[in-house]
């Protein structure tokens, strides 16, 4: 059983290029990796290595301001520690490692455990923390910090494998090929936060994954529910998946813990399994490499920090010059102007599009007050009124009344607008105005 959400849109899935492609490793270790040590693009970090040091795969090389440990994803020599381009468009501090041709691994990690249930909650969280696991669905928030905040305050753990954006199949393939590990991860996470219920949310059009997990749950007599939810965008968003799976609605300005839930992406859950059961750090992740410009669309295990150009080469390169390269999905992804930016822990896809595949900007016309943006907004917001307020001078009090801070940036409003008004950009502008005003009230200097 599932609960309907308000709003949302139906999109052409465009997943046929990779949904049947098994997970594969890159054929060749990248010559060098560029590992951001400021995972969210705006943090300082403390490096544990220096230029010229020799490192092994899995060796801790830095720690972010949020306490996330960053590990080397290949063995080699530290070539540079300097600001480099980041997928978010900024320049952030990175450790550049040049491969030395070996596969040496760091050995000083927690020992594997046969039965994760034998560990207590703090031991589980400590292992996750040492492994450097973060939210891999896009947020990048430290998983250990999230678990500590949720401990004793939630009753439901949800692994979110909805993957509602077009093209992306990374989580789908993880469910199909690592299903036992995902279900074990749910039990691990439930114990870590002392939750009674667990669920894996999968879109109903991924029937093979739903059936596979249900068989495993039945065979293992697990207290985990497989929730087959509608294939509707943006059901991959945290608040929407909570509503769909549990019927609980996160209040304005609130988060999952406010409704006694904690949510983790499927890739994060697999990283949790490897950290707790295997004692392995997060050094690589699955990336869907697809789009009309690609020669061989694939789902690849990619070392963190691998330049985008190397990942594209591992998928056969371009068969045609792409019109647009996106990191992330076509609705919420970030366009990449350079191909030397690195894969991060939050990179789930590289979509290399030809002109016919993506929306071509049309000339903005006057709002016709059709209300489609209101009907499509999953957060019950009114983008047309926010746009009007910005044009009238943007009173912060009015923007607060319109709850612009609850916007999740899904882009449904822009997608559905017949007047080609860039409502997503207007909502982001309104959020920035509110954030600046709040900082000013706190006595901080406005930019």
C-alpha cells in the first residue's frame, strides 16, 4: 500500500540504454584522481597527507569541517593539494593522486564482522563514520551525524531507491545485484537508530527489483517492507518518499526526524553495508553513464575523484559531440562546461545529451494564470505568486509567507509552465533573498 502525494509530473523514463546493463568496473585505473576534500563545496578541511607522499587505496587523506573522513580511491603519489574545479561550478580544495600502477590497499581498517547484529548502535555508527559514508543521493550529509541525530527519535528507516529522474539506473542495478546487502543494510540502520520498522521504496515500474527483494524478504523472514510506489517525479525526494511510504507529511521547515523517519539513498545503504560488515571505506560508487551522445552506455563502479573525461572514455567515448553534459539527472542535475571535474561521492550519473534530448529554452511570455505550476508543485507552493512578488520588489515578509524556503528545487514548475517562465530560477532567487535576510538579522555581514 502507498499513499498519494500532491503534485508531481510524469516523465519519459529514458532508462532503456542502461537498465539491463550489469554493474561493471572501469577497465583501466585512472591515471590520476582529483579528490575533493570539501565534500559540499563550501567547507575547509584538514589534510592528513602532503605533496610527494605515497598513499594506498583506502588510506585516510583528509577530514572535512563536518567530520567526514576522505580516503584515497587509488594507490599512488600525492601530486598536488590545491583548489580545482568542482562539479558545482566552484573551485574547492582537492588532493590530486597520480596512480603508481599498484593496487596496494590500506590495511588499518575495522575487521570484517560475520554478524553485524552483534554490534551495538555506537559501534555501527563509528564504523560508518570511519568509512567516510555520506548521503550519496545528492545531499552529501554525513551518514554518521544523521544517524546520531535520529537515534532514539525515529521508528522507521526508509531506503530510498525510487530513482524517479529519467536516464539514471545506478540504484536499480544495485538493488538487482546487491539485494541481500541492501536488506542487510536496512537491518543495520534499524539497529543503529533503534527503529522498529524498515522499508525499501522502489518505483513500481522496476518490477524485477520489487519481485527480487520481496522473494528475499520472504525467504529470510525479514521485518522489512518492500514498498512499490508510483513511477512519478519527484518521488525520489525525501519528503515525498516519506509521505508515499508512511502517509506522514513533513511540516514546513521540518525534516524527516520530525515525523519519526530517517531516509537513506540505496547507494548510501550499500556503502553502509560495506563499512559495517566488511570494514571498507567509501572509495568508489556506481555511476550511470548514458545519453544519446554515448557509444556504450553503462553502469560503472568509478573511483571517487576520477575525472569525467576518464569515465566517458571507459564507456566508449562519444559517438557524437554532446550538446549538453549533465552530472545528475535532467531535472536537478548540473551542466558541466569542463570534463576535467571529478566524480564525487554524490555523483550518480553522467548524462551526455544530444540536442533533441533536452529542453530548448523558449522565449519567456506573460503568465496566463493557468495554475499548472501550483498543481505540479509537490510542496504545495505557489510559484506564480513568488514570480509576481519578485517582479514587484520582493518583500522578504511576503516571500516568507509564501514558504519559499520549502522549495526542494525539483523543477516541476518550470517543466510544466506553458509561458516558459524560469520558475525554478525564480524560486531559487527567492530562497537566496530569504537566507540573506536571515543572516542579516543574525548580525552577519551580507555579501
